[in-house]
C-alpha cells in the first residue's frame, strides 16, 4: 500500500461525500419550501370554506417537515438526474422527457427535459402527471381550457356508463372541480381521447421503431440537447410520411 496515495484518495472521497451531503440538504430545503407553500394554500382554502359556512372535504393536511429524509440520496455519476417511478413498477435513475404534439400532424411542436417525476388558445390535453391545482389555474389564467386527468382512467366502461347523459356542471368556481366534471362528459372524454392517439404513439414509435430507449449523455443540459435531436429525427420521419400522403 502506498500510504500517501491512500490518504489522498480517502481525503478526496470525503470531499465528494461532503459535497453530496450539501446537495441533499439543498434539495430538501427546496422540497420543504414547495410543500410548505402547497400546505399553506390548502390551509387557507379550508379556512375560507369554514368562514363561508362550507364543510371542507377530506382530512386536514399535515404540515411538511424540514430537512432531508432517510431515503434522500444523490447520484455521484450524474447528480442532475433523479430517481423516478417508472411504468410497470419500480424506480430508475433518469430524467423526464416531455413533448407537445400537434393533434393533426403528430409533429412535435415543442420538447422539454425535466428533473421532476410528474408539467395556447387551444385545449391543453395532459395525463395525470401534469395535474395540480397550480397547473389548472395557470391554464385558466392564460386563457387555456385544461383537460388534465386528475387520476388514472377507468377502462372498459359499461354500456350504461358510456351513454348516460352528462351530469349538470357543479355550481362552483373551483377550477379543479370544473376540470373533473368536464372529463366526465361525452365531449370531454372524446377530447381527452385525442391525447392517447396523438402523444402516446409518438413516444411508442420513438422507443420501439427508432430504438431510442435511453440517453447517452450526462447532465440535464446535454440530455435535453440529445432529446431535441431525437424529436427532430421524429419530425423528419413524420414529415416524409406526410409528404407522401
């Protein structure tokens, strides 16, 4: 054993671990501030409902706790990536690649790379990963009609459920309740169905036909650039098909 080299290696390792600890603490603080803002928003809403003589729904939220949690960790190979739940169960160290797709041409009109596991003058169709009160309100403020799933879809509806008349809209100004009602109507279900036949095929073809299933780069900026090239390749492929039809 070369003692000086071994001491230097261990000191360098301690520096890396100290930096990782600082990163975990910084992320924990960001999470706490975000959860605290959401908790305060919910608390204010319940207080306003009680003041108006209304009974708040659900149990009262528990205040978030500051500081890192036992399962918080950072990846030393690519610290900008995150552990995320994946379809089929389980977790992976990854990024969240997103794309906005035109319903008529199936061309990707914008792409985005996110570290979050869960994201005009047109309807905004999105799955439950984009659902939040803040996102619904942001759409309405921008003049966009949101059709964002509030939970997992129920498949294989019975005949009676498919053809039952639309229920009347709730007598409320709550944007979330209005979105939930819109998605239960015949027009809302038909409109939201466009998302499944527009965005999902694009991602499926990129993975299965084009063979792109994982990123080769590290760091969110480089990964975002790689995703931009992938969606550009899809658009070229798609435009060639549109040209021939």
